[in-house]
C-alpha cells in the first residue's frame, strides 16, 4: 500500500512538472552602480516571462560573470513574485572584482581588442518543499578600437620617444 501511494505521488509530480512551462529571460539592461577601490557594482534589470497560469515564487537569480574566461564577479537578486502569463521585472546586483580588470585588459589586447562576456547562472524558484533551479547562460562579444588612436602613419620625432606595440601591428613612435 505504501509503495502504491509513493508511486502515485511520484507520477502526479512528474505529470505536473511536464505541464509547468520553463520561465525565460526576455530582456536585460544594465547600468553602473557604486564604484569603490575594490569593487564595481553593476545593477541589472531583467524581465522574466512566466508562461504558466500560476505565479512563480522567484527566490533568487544567482550569476557569475566571465570575460575571456576570467571570472570577474558574482551577482544575486532579491526575492520576487513572477506573475502568471506575463513578464515581471527582477533587479540583479553584481559586484565586479576590480583586481581582475588588469588581467582582463591584457587578454582583451592580446585578442585584438575583442572580448567574450559570459553570464552563467540559475533562476532559483521556491516551491516550498524544494528549490527548483533553471540554468541559463548568456554570451556576447564586443570589440574596441582604442589602441588605433595611438597609431599614426607619420612618425613624429621629439626629444623623448615612446614606442607603442600592439600584438597586431606596430604603432610607431610618438
């Protein structure tokens, strides 16, 4: 009898989980927050879509930020209530470890001023009897052209000479 009840409960839960739609990240916007000597705060507004006819109790969104494979920081969100069949806004606060910036900058220059940003994490839902984690990963690339501003085709001579070197090109003397 006990095994039958456990089997029925397991089937009911399995059946219910198949009906539950997976929440989706729809829109992400970030802005700078407080900057200290050791950290830089990034405040991210995320719109989460709930495809289900019932609200989802979002306990947290846990994130790790990597640039060129270097872990730059971590973030989390406050609890939120994701409304049924709609988008809800969640605020994530991420703290970047400023001591990692020189290591990232070297990799950015070595990669020809290109970087790949990856945000990996979980949306954590409080289902009262268990936390349900939905993993996500967002990857973007960006390119800059900062060093070309230091390059010139016409070398200038002066009393003091400074040579700039890029792994891609010789910038000449300034």
